[in-house]
């Protein structure tokens, strides 16, 4: 990671993954299993807003350090397709798609953007806007904001050394985009990311890596099982 002022202590990439996954599960417990509108529900959804900025940050980091961008993209795309079935069973045909599609589109954006920026910043800007528009048109989770946040993390990671106060600018830009989904969640996400120490952490090897990917559809399947036993009418209504 090229950003300066990284803390010598703090959170590794693996720790960030665990935090993001826990926040995501808390968010989905509230969304799918709890009565909406209560204080506890709103609190849990607020905690859940931490997850996506952290995932977006890790995607940008992973893109820079991966040995194969194409394999990285197709792995995400594959798990996005797998996750779509349980996503549909929980959300119904509402025109939206799961967040791994957002992350895969983010990687696709970076794959082309990396080459375009060597030729023209204008082309890179237009490409990013185009992919953000496609994300909104497809109805992926976090829509255009999700793509822009991933690009911001990538740009400040690669070119941050050229800008004064780049770390602060990075988090301010992220906060400005994620505030749409909740102020407190956006603030907490930026605070957690500030503690990133640039280390990979304990998640190493294919089994651990793919285990994190598989957790996403697996936790949806678990929620489906809970809903079928506790609230069967909800799933029937959505189908």
C-alpha cells in the first residue's frame, strides 16, 4: 500500500475481512429476521453500513496485489452468480442483485481503467462514469456509488503519494459517497479503515481465501432456512 502515515499497529487485511463480514451478518439479521423500525433494528442496520466500504477497500487492495486480475474477476463473478439464487429467494424479483456483482464490476472497471490512465485521464474518467452507470442500470447493490468508491480507493492507493493529505482526502471522498446510507456507519467505516496497517494477516492460502467468498452465499442459505421455519409466509410472498 502506497499511502503514507500507516499505523505501525492496527488491523490487517484479514482483520478487516472479519470485521466486514460480522457487520454484514448483523445488518442482514436485522433486515431479514427482525421487526423493522425499532431502535435495535436501526442500530443494527447502522452497524451494517460499515461492511461495504471495507469490502470495497479490500477489493482495491486485492486488485493491486493479485497475481491474475482475470482470475480475480472471474472468481468474484462466479460467486456472484452462485449467490444470486439465495439472494433472489430472500429479496424476491425486485430488480436488484447481490453485492458481489458490484465488487466484480469494480474489478472490471479497474482492469480497463489501469490502462486508460496511462493514455488519458479523460478516457479514464469517462470509463468510470460509464461503468457506474451500468451498475445503476443493472441494479447491483450500492449501484454507482459502489463503483466510484472502489475506484477512489484504487486511485489513492496507487497515486496517493503524489497528493498532500491523500489519506484524509481518500476517507473524505468515501464518507461523502457513503453518507447516503447513514452518517454513523460511514464515519465508523472510515475510522476502521484508518487503522489498516498494510499487512495481509492470517487469511492465507486458497482454502481460507475461497472460504471467505463462500461465506456470502452460505449465510444467505442459513437465513433462508431460518425464514422457512419461522416465517414461511414471507418467502412465499416474495416468490
